[in-house]
């Protein structure tokens, strides 16, 4: 139910569960995303610039609206007790090929979807990250009032 420009709904999701394909898609992840290989589900989130409004001054809304839908997916998954993590770190050409995406498709992220569990398989940096407080830029760096 994410909003989108002129209700174009440019988001497309492929939920990869089938074991052989899941293994192949896992194989496209970067080394740094080793931890995501344990997730029982990877969701590929993709779009195409022509699926959404393309307004002057570079205002192509496909990725913007895809991002809104991905955020909605993550909030809903969290609500259902699942853990999600979007990843840009994978080989997009190989993954798009495996998933049979059409010409011009932009495969923005793979989203790992899993249950919360032990963190024994994580390296020290990721173990620390699991419990570290989340950090964001201070509001005055990203918001101004005129
Ligand atoms: C578009 C996008 C791509 C991301 N890619 C990766 C990734 O490949 N690997 C990873 O570990 N985290 C990835 N992340 C997670 C961010 O690194 C993370 O959200 C950020 O560091 C803030 O951490 P937090 O969300 O745990 O507070 C990505 C997040 C987004 C939104």
C-alpha cells in the first residue's frame, strides 16, 4: 500500500525460496554479505524507469517509489516478527540473469528475510553491530527551516 507517483506502483518483487535458485542467488552476494547466505528467503526488489513517471529535471520516480515499497515491506515484516535487511552488495548482472528480469530492469536490492537467531556465525564487527545503538546524522544536518 505504499504511495507512488500517479499511483504507478513501479515496484516488482521476486521472492526467491526454491532451494537451487536460492543457492545461486546467494552466490551473487559479496563476501561482506556472507551472513545473509543463511536467510531462508531473499527478496529481489526491482523496477524499470518506464514503469513510473519520468518528469523533467531528472525526476525519475521509479527508484524513489520502489524504495517506499521496500520500506513498507520491511515495516510489515518487522510487525510480523521477521528480520529484514536490504543489500546493494551483490552482482546485479548475474542476479538479474538468474531471475530472468527484462531488459532495462534495475535490480536495486536483495532483501534478506529471516527469523531472529543466534549470532555465532557473525564476525566480530557484525556481532558488535547487532547490539550497537543505531546512529543517524543529527537533524540539523538534514533539516533546515527557512
Ligand atoms: C539501499 C541499501 C543498501 C544496503 N546494502 C547493504 C549491504 O550490501 N550490506 C549490508 O550489510 N548492509 C547494507 N545496507 C544496510 C545499511 O548499511 C544500514 O541500513 C546502515 O548502515 C544503518 O544501519 P542500521 O540500519 O542497522 O541502523 C543497505 C541499506 C540500504 C538502504
